[in-house]
C-alpha cells in the first residue's frame, strides 16, 4: 500500500504528524479530538508500512516533493 490508499483526511493527519505535532495539536488544528487523531494514525501506519512518526516522515519524504509535509497555518489564535 502507499499514499494513494490514504483518504484526504488521513493524508492531512499524516503530514501534520510528520512535522512533529502532537495528537492534541493536530486535533486542535483540524477540530478533532486527540483520540480521533490517534485512531487515524493507527490506521495510517499499516497502510504506509511504518511503525513510528519518524518512519512516517521518511515515507512521506520518499514519496516525493508533492508528498512532503507542509507547514500548516498556525490557528492557535483562532
């Protein structure tokens, strides 16, 4: 499997996790609970064949420039 098997939301969560954000920080940006983020990551990891966030970052980077993690806008003041 690979990036093509991720939903749009899974892809966004994977990219945010790869930048080093915690589940709580990702949840705040996407208006989801940290537990929901954890569930998504639980499903994303096997799809990409990874077992850690560091491996997730490497898998996204290896997929090419379009798949590299993007720095999302800071919505902490919203």
